């Protein structure tokens, strides 16, 4: 469980920085000169994006808070399981956040139709790479000999 938690925390470190930068960027938009020019629909997409960015940040930072709260309580199994679920949910909300941001940006720059087309394309890419590819790989037999000599193969 210690190794599982360390690996999970390393993955979360990769996600947290980008997520926090994205959320920070979104928080500055209402203070930009062109923000009042957004349509009601674009403002709604913006609000969806900012709420999703907030949820993503909460979910991806949550395991750290959980670890602090359960430190030395001998609950590592629970910590790893709940943190894993939070990270998976955080990946979903991250994909949705980035999709909403693309809808907003393409909508402002190229128009409504282009915005929604970008959103559909983003959902297809995220779904294919973050859900479809791992599902496909789980069904395939593991390839042997991919690790270092004497090291067991793991993913």
C-alpha cells in the first residue's frame, strides 16, 4: 500500500500544477476587458468551466488533505482506495474542464458551431485516450519482458 500511495501521489503532482494554472487562468477572465462582450451562452460555458476547475482542484488535492487527516491512524488501505477514486474523478472533471475551455475559446474566436465542434472533438480524444485505451489494454494479455532484468512487469 505504501508503494501504491507513493505512485498515486506522484501522478497527482503531475496533474495538480496544470490544473491549478488552468483554474487560475479561468479566475482572471472576468477581469479582462472583453469579458463583458461574451454572450449569455458563453458566460454559462465559462461558469461551467470554472466550477469544473474548482471540482478538479478539490479532487486532485483531496488525497493530500485526506493523508494529513488520517496520518498515523493505520488506515493506509482506506487512504489508497479513496484517494484512487478521487484521482479518477479528478481526471474526469479535468477532461470536462478542458472541454468546456475549448468550447469557450473556439466559440469566442471562431463562433458557436466551431466551439461545440471543438468540444465534441475534445470529448472524443479524452474518452479515447483516458478511458478507451486503458480499457482496451486491460483486455489484452500483458506483454512479458518489458521490465528490467529481474524486475516484475507492472503497470
